[in-house]
C-alpha cells in the first residue's frame, strides 16, 4: 500500500482525490516515539500533525492541585494535532506516548501553503479537520455530562 492509499484511512483526507492525497503524502515522513515521549506541550507553538498507525497517545491538561490529567487517548487511525490549523496556533493539550508509537508526521507549514494555493484541496481538507474538532467536542461534552451527573443516575 502506498502512503497515498494510507492517507485515505484518516478522516481529514477521505474527501481528497487520489492525486490530492499523493500531494499530501509527499509532505509526510514516518516517525517513531518511545514510551514516555512527549510529542508536544500545552501552550507551545503548534507545529506538526501525526497520523497514528501503531500505539496510543494520551492528551492531558494541567489541572491545579491535580497535575496532568489525561482527557483523551488517541490510537491507530486517528489524527493527532489540529491546533496548527487555527490561530493562535498553540497546542491546547500535552501529548504523551504511554507506549511505543509509530506515525506519519506531516509538515504542516507546507500543507497549509498547499491548501491555500489549491482551494479545491484546502476546503475538503478543512472540512475533514472540522470533523475531528466536532468529534472531540462531543467527546468532551459526554465526559462533562458524566462528571456532573447525579450519582444516583449513574
């Protein structure tokens, strides 16, 4: 399977044509992270996007009095990193690999330039990333509802 075919497995790239996916694949490189690796930290400048192929990545945030709290775990077939796409281009969470991770890393500066130069590719790409944002928002909402539910209703 070519890397362009692999991209069709990830939501943001499913609306792209095979030719567009091939252009995106040219911006990717394989990367591996060892257990305990910190991919990025909350508040840092957001650069990069990873398509997780093997392993899991924990997204956490600093909670006063509790330290880092994991709010979501991403696994194979999921996309890590969308903050590079929208201002202020800062990571909203800290990403850590609890175990070994293999992924494809995208050069997001070049991807953004390509999307801006080719609106026919940029629009479906933006829609794909919006799907990720919506899914993550729904997940956060479900966690909040569970957190604040009446204990007798659980």
